[in-house]
């Protein structure tokens, strides 16, 4: 393996023993994370779904509505996904990153300079001139089933592919159930958002953030909102995910192995006519411990047109976003870059 290939992955840079971050990873001062003392009173809401018990639905719906309005991000427990599965998904991800050499991992390399291609990568955007994130990842294309090709996923450990396939199915149905509560919390039919999104295009991205010698100069993942409909994320106990709340970055505190973080994404902001906003978030690095997260994205098909639900538009609540072809939205996101929420803000009719 060429040294250049190794240095194309953040883990390779760390293994090469560099003690200073290469210049292409150094953020401009305004994007550097400031580790302000965290205010413990501000925490991302945690909602027990009580296994979708119909007798508890009214109060759960109310909590979801509140969390969506105030944060666009919240933890859920009581969701019915077995804790062993949540743990195993993180373990197999860690095994891939920790128990094989960079050369072995590169057998699964995603296509360079191509947006969201499946496999092992590091650079998120197509452009070469952007500042890089301190992150490596493995992206799996999981739904619809026609996109699912486990032969492109790691072969080891032996249960890797079966675990990802099972996780994909369970997350897909949980995403629908949560979107049902989100719709109801706005007075819409349960399936309103789900039907507007259409068949889910689901990707599962395992992100691995190696320890960084200069965490004050880098970000693990730059500030963005996810471009699809809804993201379900699990993380280990290291911490590093932050959401922007009223102009301040708030740590999404790791809550334990059964908690799943829900992040509303841009298409849900459009469909709800801005009543719920997508969560702007980022990941920060630290100098001592590698961090792992697994994000499951649920998106419309590229051919889908997305516009605000008509039930949410009237004289007192005019239409806020122009209709967009989802494929155009994604291309523009990958070419321009996220820069926080600039892509969805570009669709606002009265910015
Ligand atoms: O690592 C994290 O917690 C964030 C991952 C994320 O935001 C993403 O992959 O879009
Ligand atoms: Fe994200």
C-alpha cells in the first residue's frame, strides 16, 4: 500500500504518528469548536415511546411535538429495538475499524470524488478544495432491497452482514412509526409524512472519529442538517455529537445503549412547512478516545418532488418553501457543501 493511500484516511494519519493535524483539516477560526462550559440544564429531550402503547399515545405525541418544535432532535427509548442488536451494530463497526489494517479496509473503498458511494471513505463532498472532516466512515446502501448488496459490506466478523440487514429492517419500520407520531403531533393523518416521502431510500453510515492531536482546530463532522426526512442515530459513550439550539452548540449526551437519537432532516422541515425545523448538528473530536456512531438515514427517491403539506398552509400560515425535486436537492448539497443549513434556506420563499 502506498503511504498516500494510508494518509487518505484519518485513521491512517493517526497511525502514521503525526502529532500535528495536516493543514487540510484545520478549520477557519469561526468553525473551530469552542469547548464552552456546558450548561447542564440544557439537554436534548428524552422520550419514552412505551412500545407505542395506544393508551400512552396522547402523551407521547405531545412530547414528540414539543421536542420537534423546540429542538428537531431528541432521544427515544421504549422503541422496541432489542438492546443486543443496538450493541452489536456498534461492535461490528468497531471491529471493522479496529481489527483490520487500512490496506484491508481499502478493499471496500468507496469511489473517490463521487457523492455518497457505498463503502469505506473519509471525504464527504465531491469537491477537493474543502476543509476535511476528522472522520472515516463506512456507508451501506440498505433500502429499498434492490439497492442492498451485502457482498460489498465487510466479511468479518461473520455476522456483520446479517446484523446490518436486520438493523436496516428494524430502523426502517421505527422511522415510519416515529414519522407517524410526528404527523399526528401536527394534527395530520398518521401516514401523511410517510406517504409524502414515499418508499424509503435508506443508508446506514458508521462513522469512526480517531483521536485527534489538536481537537481545538478540527471538527469530526462539519455543521450540517441531514438532507433526507429522518435520521436515527446511535453512539458510543464517548460523546461528540452536538446540536445547535438557539444559537448555541449543545452536546447530545450519550444516554446508554438503548437510546436512539432522532434527528429531523430537511425534507421533514419542508413537508411540515417549517413548523418543525431540521436539526443542525456537528461532531467534535477529542484527543484521547476514538468515537463511533451509526446513523441511519431515511430519504425520498431522487425522483420525488417535495413541497409543504397542503393541510399546513392557509392564510395565517402561507407556503414557506418552494417545491424541490429531491435528486436536485441532494446534488446541490454535495456540490455546494452543507455550511449549516444553507441548502434548505435557499428554498425559503420569504428568506
Ligand atoms: O457522528 C455523529 O454523531 C453524527 C453523524 C452525522 O451527523 C451524519 O453522519 O450525518
Ligand atoms: Fe448528520
